[in-house]
């Protein structure tokens, strides 16, 4: 009797791996996400990451502030914040009164302060300098890279590089989409997350695949060598149709 095929998992992704020629490392890339047309829709109807959708607040994923990777990450952002004036940063005065925009919380984590329901660096709708991250806007205004101004996690999301080492010191670095679970238990409470397997199709409207639109971010998170291997692989696969992202498959199912 012919076997009945099992349905494909809802969150099915394709992956590719490369051995790094310069170091003892294996790179693993999430092709399903990187070849998708995901794009950030902040300021264009992004529902945000609260427990209820709230596009009118224009908070994006800034509602809970930023967690810094280390002291160097903190020092870099604090130095850039010193360059902002009141016309660029809505909460500049309040940050100064509170001893700075960044502090160490009770869990020993380096975080940005949260004020009036969102990150202290987030300018709110109605601010004369415009809504959005004050650091991001200032970088663009000066013709500089926002990656040099923002906390690392803020310019990396929704891409994540997770690393594991075996007993012999070989490192496996996995570059993939940032999922709800990466936010901890609170991620499951989000009413919307932009790479989720459901309710996220609105973010998959970019005019280029992620591996091209986020080229600078990917190189910074990996290396020029790793990105070059990925780029060569994808460009050589002419005519290849990548597996659709689960968010798009879910959206098609709901529309039929």
C-alpha cells in the first residue's frame, strides 16, 4: 500500500551551511527568511509588540526598551546620544534628569530606560523632530550608518545569529529570523510579531530579498567572507524557487 504523506510542518524552512575557510566555524543560513521579501514597516502601519495591536502609537518593537550586549555597546550609544539635541530627541532633558538614558537593572542587565510606555530614545507621534528612534533618525540626517548609532540588538532585529561551540572548540553560527521565543516568555504575549508564522504577511512586502536589503547588517553580524559565500550560492541558483515563508503560506490559506 502506498504510504500516506505527512503534512509539512507549518514552520518549515530551508537551510544552507558553509565551512568558513578562515576560521574553525560553520555558517548556517536560514534561506527561507533571507530569500523572502520581508521589510521593516515601522511608520507604515506596524502593529507593534504590545499585547494588543496599536499602529497609532508608532512604537514598533521599541515598547520595552533595548538590552545592550556589553559595556562597549553601551559606551558607543551613550557617546552618540551626547550628540543629540532637544530638536532631535524628545526626552533628552528627562534622560539627563534621570542620570542618563541607560542603566543596569535589578537583574544586572544593561538596558535603556523606559519612559511613558516605550524606550527613552523613541520620539513619539507629534514630536516636531518626527516620530521614531532618535538615534536612527540622527544617523540618517548626518549621512551615517544607523548601525554605528543604535544598540546592537536594535539594528540586528529581526535577524539573529546564534552561536554554539562543541567540545573541540568548533563554532556553529546560525543566522536566522528572530522568533517570538527569542524575546523570552513575553514574546508569546505579543499580539503581532513581524516574522511570526501567522499575522505577519503585511511585513513581507519589500522590493528585494532580505539577503540583499540587509546586506550591511548581515556582513556586520557575520563577515565579508561568510556573506560572499552566501551571495555566490544564491546568485548561482538561477531559476531556483525558494520555499515560501510560513507567514505567506498562512496568509494564502486564510484568503482561500
